[in-house]
C-alpha cells in the first residue's frame, strides 16, 4: 500500500486549515473507504477536540460538563511520543487512538506548548519521522494528514520531515499573500536545515486552496481572489492554485462535532468530492 503523507500548513491563523484537513480525511474514509491517520501537531488541538466530540472521548485532565460526563477518558496523546528518545521502544497504543474502522488519530494536546519548552528541539523535530519509520506506519494507511501549527516551531519541522506533500489553505484577504510568502520561507528554511531528509524524497507543494468561499461570493471577494492569483509572488514560484474552493459553512466553526459527510447538505459533500478528486490528481501527477 502506498501511503501519502500530507501536511496542511499556513503561517497565518484563521484560514480554515484544520477544518479542511478534517473534512477531507473524514470524507475519504467514510465515502471512499480510505484508511486515514490524522496527526494533530497544532498546539490549539482543534482537530483533536473535533474528533473527540464526535466520537465521545475526553482527555484525562479535561473538566467535565453535562455533555462530556459520559465520554470515554483517554490518555492517548502526541505528548506520549515526546517522552521517548529515538532509541527507545515506542508504545504505539499510548500515541495512536482508533476512532473508527480505518480512521485513527494521534491526538494533540493543549500542553504541547509546555512540552516544546521542556524538550530538546532535536528530539521534538525528529520524533514523528522516527515514529512513522520505526512503527511501519507507511503501508498501514493510505493517507496520513498532519495539521500543522500556524507558527514556525519544532512542531512545524516535525510535521514536514516525514511529509511527502504539503497543501496551503488560504482565506482570501489583504494579508493572504504575506501568509503564503512566510509559509514558503519557513518550508525553504526547514528543507535547507534538514537537507538529508529531503534528498531522496523531495517535499512537494500540492498548491493553494481557497477556503471559506460562499456559494455566491460578492464582487469584493472575487476581486481579492483574482489579485492573489495574479500576484507576482505566486507567478514567480509557479504555485498551483486549486480550481475548486472550499465552501463556507458556519456550522464548521460553531459545532465542533459537525462534519459535512454526516449532514444533509449534498452541496457540501459534492464540494468535498470535487476537491478530493483534484487533490488525488495532483498527487498522481507529482
């Protein structure tokens, strides 16, 4: 089985990065029968919170409310990975949580920001690469989706070292190009500093995908998208821009357990299907 490892990354927050990541992966599992592993490396852990709410899990130290009292408590977390050095035997059951048939997650942790301050960067940066290699996760899943932090940190390096591809979600506004420029600079810095990891397996950019686009965008939104597409920076970098946009839906942000696949919206499901078709075509052509 070929495993495609894809990081979702932008140095600008609030662009729908986590939502796009979870919706694509969940759709691929539920509708197309793909085996999926999510990895939550964003210290905000929104990806984890979404799936925990969906599958009724809670972290050990989570404060209960009326909804979560009956949830299953778990200590499985990305934090468990960081306590091992690369030469120690990793207990995979402390790190990977099975949510459903062919759908697993390495949960994030709100304590991750403290973990970064107390753990050597070299251990953090190479931990995920070593886990995937030593635990033979390549070949176990068809897709591994990594939700990256919107900052340059050891977690960003940890995400990109094992990745085959990365994709950049962009919410169109006047600062979008700056966010893309920062992201490309960060990726280039990581590639230079870790060139041995990328010699045999160059990291490939699948492109930019616009997010939070209404079904009928206003003229101002259309003009902003056009300006981004025509920007000198994107042209110089020969950056691919997805022809399909990720549609806006308020429920994505209001309800943590909301997933388009489980909704009554055929429009959102069709939107995801088109995006995934284009994503798979991009991968096949790389």
